[in-house]
C-alpha cells in the first residue's frame, strides 16, 4: 500500500509528521539529542536493522534534522549531527517523555528530566511565553493563522459549529 504524503498539507502538524512521523525517526532523534552521533551507537541503542537505520538516517538528513559528516576516511565513516532544526525537536521529545510517564508507565518512570544544577527532577509542561500559563489551560485553542487557506478556515468553522452544538 502506498503511503500518503503529508508534506504539502497546509497543517503544520501534518507537515511535521511527514518528517518525523515514523517511530524510528523519533527514537533516532531522541538518541541524537542524548549525544549519539554514530551509526553503530544508534543501531545498538535501538536494535534496528541496518537497512532501516540507513533509510531513516538518510531521510532525517534530507529533511534537515541531521547533518552527515565524515569522521574517518579509511575506512569512510560518517557521524550524524543534529542541525538547529533537529535540536529544536527537543521539546517534542521531552513532551512525549512526560506524556508517556503520566499515562503509560504503570511501573513508574524509567526516564526523567533532571535539573543538573539542582539535582531536582523536572516536571515538563508547555507554557505560553507571554503569560506563563500552561497551554493545557482551556483559554488556549488552535485557530487559523495568517497563512491559512480556505480549507483550514472551513475545518475550524466546522469545529466551532461542533463546539456550539455540544455547549
């Protein structure tokens, strides 16, 4: 079955999923954010087949999340270094970690975010920069932005109508 491409959709979530929506990609980025750069390290950490890892790394390089750099010429070996775009994925990984710990870790937290200056375990939340309020506050809603096209406006109009029906 041919996979649907989200790359040209007007939705920023769909466009992001086009780049990182395959689970191996997110796990590779998780490991890269934790300091892995070499093929063998990714493979050992993930237990992923070499051909799949090769494809995922190539896709992450093509999409500008990783940069491929030679670190040895004999034999030719490469490392994969996060780009600014890749480093900007860190809050997404931390949000997934916090969500997973909250909802899918009945045995307890196996990975936490720790403040290395204080030693305290952090409780990651996403906040609005201007107000400091958590984005989970009901005052925040997604809505069409300045570049939204007719289909986005129509989708949000339908959402508003559905909210009115249930209110």
